[in-house]
């Protein structure tokens, strides 16, 4: 499959691509058991092609006990039976490719599942064994080794990162205890992941998304933080963080890049770093192709803050010649419609809480405008499944929540299940879905929206078609235009202009020859209403 012919633009398709994120478990159920699967995705490939996306990014579809939604991988070369088979994944990759849609898979290199063969062997082998060298096993502190070896906090609500095994040793896990961290100083760990990359590139995937890409390398001494912040340290401190953004990561990604280049494949890294200079290092020509833009994703619905985020994003990518990425939502983040309907419209994991008041009509209006803003920016764009349907965050009943974030917070964090509820394809709900669909979700059903010219689905289809056909959106330059306070206006190549009104009053449009698309209707005077975006041709 790796030698299938590529389109003429394959070398740089990723620089301006529209990429759709598929969370398989909740996308489409092909066999009626309540869990999404590859058969369901294959049946919906025509929908995705009609939507107008260039690629599909699949969150982990591998064999997994699902302690963390599939990010606890037991075998990278096996599809989880709940989703299908490896042969079916190969057919999906080929069928999508025949429709002009590429495939990106997810790799989780920081850790594996505690059910992975390596970790089971390490537990069986005991202290001091070569098998344990693949992980971070340590004796405990205290007279009898009863205290954890270190003070690093978990990525999940600051919980403990060390778990003791029956023989008395402890192992490190930056996430859940079911996700032991790998030792990236060990050559076998590096060889294995390079082999996994080749395995999937040989099956025709066009790219790989790298989970927690800045966490792999650790200081071999695993030193305590000793009161220092667990977040990334700015470069001015003169010290290397013991487990975030360490310099030895870059040799790993240079090795990976050589493999990807031999297949014409690309990488997108999940890199959360506040230091723009450190962030840009991952995007040097011999390392990762792109990285997710979390500044924009977490930004509030505020004209000044959004403009600053856009400017800073473009500035930090410019020195290394990498394209920016733009995303409003993903499988970890409160859905856009809900977030933008709240008094506090930013996203912050620490601020999530039950019962936050939301104006869904306002949130929907803003989400429509945000879609046009995002799709007009230079670079590539990611659309999380269901955003094109305008889905809100679902209120999952307490007794049905499955996300470990909720449980590790002591029940105060609602977790991420609300953005992972199965998609409504028709008014008829899924049969016994793994997460319940709320009452009234039939109104968001894809089949109902498909024929509605004013629906969110129609807006996305129209915008993605224009984005592809117009040429000036995607790659290229951005120039800000004069605009009143609270209004964002910028020009793109080929006479294209985007205007977004976040002010409290209607705004005049710049001179133009045609209005290509509007997120909501102009008012009777031809002015741009509040929380509305337009694409113009000048």
C-alpha cells in the first residue's frame, strides 16, 4: 500500500490542509453494539469527503484496556477488537485515499498500557532486571521503601506519579497508574517506536500525530521539583526541566523525521509550551512538520486576545518556515458552542466545573463566526468531529462518567466525556451507546442538517469548499486591515478578506465586490452584526 500514487501536491498538502479529528469510539457505530468502530467510519467516508476535508486524524485505535480513552496502548500493531481489525484499518486507509482523503494516526510515545507485553514482563522479572530498564523503576524512600521515590505531580489534577508493585519497587507514570512511562534513554525503546512508525507508513498513512510530544525525555536522576513549578520553565531560568521540553528530545525527532521523509509522511506534535522560542525548535526543518496551537484553542472570545494569539502564532512559526495550525476544540476540550456561550469563554483545565451557566444560542452564533475566522487563517486547520454539527458539551450523568480526570480530581472535575458523546447521525439515537446521548440531540442530526441552508453543517461544507476553491485561504500571507475596536479584519491573497465583529455594535464592511459567505445574515442596513463573520472578495 505504501507505493500507491500520490497527488501532485502531496509534498506540501499539510501546509494548508483541513484535517478532521475522528474519535473512533464515538464517531459511528457500524455493528450496533453502542461503540463506534472502523466499519462505522468506512460507511461515513462519503460524508467526510463531501464535508471537504483533506485528511482524517484518528485518535488511538489500537488494542487498549481504555483506562484513558485509548491513550493507554497495549499493542501498536493491533486494532482494538471493539473497533475492528488491522485488515479493516488497511481497507479504511485505502478507501479514504481513493476519495482524496489522507489518514493520520496517533502515536503515544511517553507511555504504554500496564497491559503491554513489555510492562507485564518487567513486573514478572523483578528488581534489577533488563526488562525493568525499559521503564522508570526505583526503590522507595523511607526506612522500608514505603514512600514514593519523587515528588512529580501527575498530568491529571496533580495526583501522585509513582505506584508501588508487590516486590516493593515503584514505577513512574506521569498520567494514570495504568500508563507506565517508558525510559527513552534505552535504545530498545527508540528502535521499537521507529519500527512502529514504519509499520504504519507501510500501510499508507500520510502522517502521525505525536501525543505529549514534549514529555518523553527525563533527567536520568529523576530529581525532585522541590517546590519549583511543574509547568514548563522559561528558558531564562538557565535550568532544564526534569521531564518537560528537554533538549535530548530533538535527537529523537530528527531520527523520526528521516523515517517520515523516506515515506513522504508528516508529523504534528502535541507540544504545550509557553516559550515561543523553545516551541519553534520542534518545528525546525529536520524535526516536526507542525505542532498544535494551544494558545489559540484556549483563547477567550475577545478581539484583542485573539489578534494577539494569531500574531504571536504566526511570529513564532516564521523563523523556522513552518505553517501554523488552528483548532477550536478537540477530544480533551469543552466544545466550542458551550465554551463561547459562557461568561468566561477561555478554556482552562483548572477552571472546569459542574453546573457552569451557558447560553447555547449565543455560543452557537459565536461558534459559527469562529469557524469562518479559523478557516480563513494561514496554515492548516483541525476540525473535531461534531463541531460541524454545532454540538454542545453534553451533561453526562455522574454514574455514567468514565474519564479518569473526573475520578482523580475527587469528583470535582466533570472530565472530558462531555465532548466525547457519540455523534447524532439521525434523530434515532445509538443503541445503548457507551456514553448516553442527551435528550433532544436528534435536532443536531447530520441528516436533518444536510438539507438546511442555515445549518452549521451547511456552513462548514460551504466554507471548506470555498477555502479549497478560492486559493487565497490556507497558505500565504495575512495583512491586518483598519477596523474599529472589537472588530478583526484581515486580507489574504487573491483579494480575499475576513471580517469578524466581536464588538457590541454592528460594524461597516470594507469595500468589496462580493460577499462570499457570512456566518449569520447582515442586518437591514447591510452592517455586520455582533458575533458574526464574513468572507469578502475585494
